[in-house]
């Protein structure tokens, strides 16, 4: 089975297992998506959603974040961890969006990567969920499952993204990443994956590996 054939089978089975998937971060606007994703670094989506519930009521636009008091914003997001750096990046990103992009979150990888605190994972999530462009979101679940299944042998997120772009149909790419999250949480966590309950057991390279 080639990798393209393998990923086609993975997509088919995970679609049956998780027919309706979406980003697990709560947001209503592009700037909220960008900030929620930045906050999710080294933090659970569940915790981020608790924080943004009040955060997005207090700061309702990119201009509010651009003009936020640094120390106050630090306190607002403290529980997400690494809050000082995150606050600095959020304010800096909002200011750049206003100064360079007229207050609108940009819709290209190149432009998104110029925003403070925005790496390829965040940029891909924004491009896919907000702008409906093909996107490969390489998070911890994607890294783990792609390697276990045998879609890549790389551990570097950028290399994994490039490997997956070669074999995953563009129209399936974002949903596959969301399904990796769902499957990673429900069946295939980092520790003690429940292989007996896995729909991919017969095509997964991990089976039999200790």
C-alpha cells in the first residue's frame, strides 16, 4: 500500500468514526481565532475556552487588543501559561494587523507568519478554519498519529506538514487534522493507546511495536 493509498483509507475510516469535526477552540471572528490559537500553545483547548469566555467580552475588536494594557492583559490570560510572552505577542500582532493590514487578519501564510506569536500551526488553523483554504495543522496529535500510522517518519512539524501535503487531498487536509485530534483524544493518546478499539488497527504501523 502506497502512502497515498494509506492516507485515503485513514481518511475514509476516520470520517466514519468522526463524521462531524471542527476546531475545538471557541471563537466568532478571525482575530478571536488567532488569539485563541496563540493562547493554546502549551495549554489545553478547554482551559483556553474558559479564559476566552471573558476575554472576548472585555476585548471585542483588534483595536481593543492593540490598545490593551500589557500588565492587565497578562492577568487576564495568566492561567494559560507563558502569559507574559503571549500578552506581548497578542498586543504586537493586533498592532501589526492594524498598521499593515488595515485591521483585517491577513489570509496568506506569508503575511500571517509576520505576526508576532504566529507560527505555521497557528497560520494553518486560521487559513483553514477562517478562510477555508487547504491547511495542514501539525499539532501534537497530528505528529503522534502521522508517525504511528506510518504517514511520515519525521518529528519536525514543518517536515511533517510537507510530507502530508504530498499525500493528503487538499480538500480533506484540515478535517483530517481535526479528526486526528478527535482520535488522539478518544483512542490514541500519547500514553497507553487503546489499540484494540482503534478503527485503524490493521493498517497502523505501531501495532506490535513496544
